[in-house]
C-alpha cells in the first residue's frame, strides 16, 4: 500500500507519462526496465518488452517495439513505423529507426 506521499508521486508520474510521445514512452519504458530480470531461472533471460497490438482478420497482430541501434538525432514524436522480422528469433519488431535492436533477443536488425 502506498503512502500519501507515494500516491502523490505516482499521480505526478502518471501525468508526466501521459505527456510523452510514443517514442518517448518506449525510450522511458526500456530505460526503466533495463536490467530487470523477470525470471526465477538463472540464464533464462527473462525481461519485459514493450509491444503494440492491433486486431486483424485472423486475430491479433503483435509488434514488439524496438529501440534504435544508434540514439542520435531522433525527434521526440518520430513515428514508430519501421517494421521488420528479427533474423535471429523471428519476432516482428517495429521502431522509429531502420537500424534497430530486437527487444526479445538483442540482435541488431533492420526495419523498413
Ligand atoms: Zn530477436
């Protein structure tokens, strides 16, 4: 249970997060969860990833949101529209940069 001060901080944090563009939110998410091990089994590599889903005819399409290989010079509201399939793990990934890093396996990839 949160204290009154923690509730205030949470409210302020939620207000701030609501102001972020999708790209800024993705960067914040990966910075906030970097190094967080979600598995109880050593070397399993459990970690959180950010995904975007959309309903399609056959069910749901899942795109894992990827960060760029190089963070230079991206505007805050760059669209997350570069899509590709990871050559290593087969995940469908999407980023604002063509040169991206698969958030599932960490392999450098390419979106178009
Ligand atoms: Zn991958």
